[in-house]
C-alpha cells in the first residue's frame, strides 16, 4: 500500500534523526491496527530498542511525535506498550481511493515479453470414467491458480495430461466389446464419458462375480485372481494395443473420442479450459527414451533382470523403478516423457503440478529425476498438493459406481439454486432466460466458492446444502452483495449522478468508511500473497471479508438519500470500487457475479 511505503520511509528518516542510526526499511514492521485499538496502522518498535536505548513506550512516543510533525499522512497516534498505533488522515484515504478508482486493473499486474512462464498442469483425467467430485476440486484449484499467477504478472500455460492408456482403459473397452451390443452415446442417450464409465463399473461387477465363483470352487482369493479369464483378456487387449493391433486401436480411438466429447462439455460448463492437452499414449515412449538416455550416461542403472532403476539413497530417498524387466514403463517414466515434450514446446521457468496429496512422494522423486536429467525446471518443480474432498456420506469409489459425477453435481447445484432463488424472490421480474442465467451463476458460484474458500492443503467435506446460502461465507452472499451495489449505481445513474474521475480531498470520513477504503486497498497485497502461497482460499476469504464489511457500511450509512452531495458521490465511488474488487477477486476464482439478482 502506498501509505505504508510513505510512512515507512519517514520512519527510516526519523530513526536517523532521533537516534543517529541508519536502518534498512525491511526492519520496519507495519501492520493493520487490531480492531480493539484506535488507529489504522501499527508499528512494532521492539526491533529499535537497541538503537534508541529507551523503553518500548518511550521509543514509540518519540517516533509517534516525529511522524505527527513530519509525515502529513499521520493525523494522530497512541501507544500501547511497544506498539505505536497510527491514525491516517482522511485526505490520505481519499487520495488512496482516487488511486484505486483511476486504475481499472487495480490489484493485478500485466505480463510482459520478459515475464517468466509458468506451466500449470491440472485435471489429469482417465478415459475410463467421467469427471467426479475429486476432479472438480482439482480443476477449480488449477484454473484459479492459473488466473492468480496471471494477475501476478506471469505468462501462464494451462495444461492437461490425459491418462488414455493402460489396463484400466482396456477394462472398459473389453466390457463394451463383450456386453455393449454396439451401444453409442447417441443410442444410449448418454454423454460418452458416462457411457464408458458404466462399462468400467460393469467390468468390475463381472470380475467380482467371476472371482466369487472361482473361490466357491475351492480356490483362494489369490489363486482366483491369477486364474481370472476376464483379467487375462484385458491384459491381452493391452498387449495388442501396445503392439498396434488395428482392431484394438480402432476400438480404443472410437471410445476415447466419445469420452473426450463428454469431457469437453463438462469443462465448458465448469468454466475451465486448457492451452495444451497432452496424452499419455503419446508421452510414455518419450519417457522411455529419456530413461534409456539416462542409463547410457550413468544417471540410472540396470539390474540383472534388465529393469532400470534410479538410486536416490544419496538424496535421502530409496531406489525407484523406471522401466520394468519387460521394458514397459511406469507412471514416473510417463511423467518424465511428458516433461520432456513440454520443455520442447515451451520455455518453462516454473512447472506447477496440481495433484492430490497422496502423490507427495511421487513428485518429490520426479523433481530429483528431472534435475538429474538436466531439465532446468526440475528443482523448481512445484507440487500443488491438495487434500481430498469427500461428501457428508463419506468416501467415493469409482469401480463401485459410488462416485458423484461432476455433471450430476453441477446440475443439482443449479437446480437447487433455482429453487432457493425463486423462494426468496430473487428471480422476480426476470425473463426465463435471465432467471436461468442467474440460477447457473449462483449454483456454480456456490460450488466453486465452497471448495475454493478452504485451504487447499486440507481435506474437506463438500456439503451442497450448506454451499447455497444467501447469508454467511458463501458464493451467493457475495454475488448478492455485488448485485446490490450494481443496483445502487444504476439508481444513481437514473438520477443523473455521474461519478467523477477524482474526489475532493476535504470530505469528512467515518471510521467505517476509512476502514472500508483500507480493506479495498488490501486487494493488491492479497493477490500477491495468494500467488506466493499458491492459495485461492486467500482470495476467497478476503472477498468475503470485504463484502461483509461493505454490508455493515450499507446498513449503517445512507447512500442515495444522503443530503450532502459530496458525501453521496464519495459513497457511490467507494461502492463502485468495492464492486470492482469483488468482481475481479471472484473472477480469479472462476466465479461470475450477476449485476441483477
């Protein structure tokens, strides 16, 4: 904040003048004054006691008097032990609001030609099932993080790696071939990803039936699994795919295309997108090549059975398999291959992987391996590790078909938002099209905000009923407040009031108004913090605090009925800039805000 920088500079001068010592501005700890004390900013004086050779209280008094005499921004001060509480002059708050008002992109930084490039990987679905609630958290975190990094001046490439090969894909394919009777998305009346997911569940059901029958004949569970004809067929299909068998590859292509069409619909409705999509079927051979290259250079070693390993004991880890004895790759090999292709395609400065915390060890190893293989972003690799998301009923299992599909969840959220909005009269006077747009904004906004307001590192329980509430720390509460401000501004325009480019500096302000300007100005540092911490939750909870503060202001002060014209215009300008920051903050979360509600 400009005011903080200005005061910090004066404090540096004051310490030199009062105590004859030059200090680094970084030593100055200026923060917001706690609500129970009078003031806007508080200086911690303890770091200066060795210089002043005085008590904390006396040092604070010295600095307070100096600032009052030499810094126009400081209107008053009080001392509580070793804390100097500063009251900022009203003219400074007006000047700060003018600065915010004159900047359409306040709080964000545009990327330049020389800005570092960040690649962010998120989503990473399998082509044997539709996206589910876990993917929803992943996608929302990844997309929001990309927007936050852009707002911090980075060039950003949003990328996705699709797991489109392997035994799990063959299970769906085999089930369709054996029991599908030629079903297509059109004939079944289903999205392609849902159709293929049904066959994945069907395979598991048939496989369990087969195992039960084998065990009833006297075999142990392990013997039954080894003798399973169904699993043997799935493995054979995988071998044929890897060998390029035309019939299998054609079936794989057809079914995957059904899934991709389904994914695209889901992504579009969710409001997320990608700049580049990679497919494991195209990257795993690249990974194998890099591993063999590492073997030649002595970075990796081969065991007697021909398998290739990385010895990471020197890095405090263990030994890691990279290629099996039969030459087939593992997930780590595929990730190396994907990294190679990405490095070929883009001048990556930082690579961020948005993947659940169950993969923490995997990415610790990947970072070391990429560094050993010479990738510049290896050591700087960031694993954006987030916690699991569950429902109040507990965990989800895809094989058993107990997963909450992302499509079904979004439809339920929109439907519930429609019902609640109608009950509360929020859709009165709107056309059917307008009402449907509001229901979609509120439903999806509820879902996104509820998930993104939680610290990404924590596990969370998603409760649909709690998320759609027009009061409290929810998306609809923020959306409704934004619409309320838009309504006030519309009425002002109808009354012929135009907002000036600059406000006069001589307006008397209340503490509430000064606090609201201060909170609005915090958006700049909040965006930086969210980027540094990789946490959309910082943005979400800041926007809620801002909206909550504005609602108290709206309740306590007249705006359009204010008799003093200068004060009325000031409050309208303040409202407009709160709305601007709310809209921008919500957009960083991928959430739309309606102008009418």
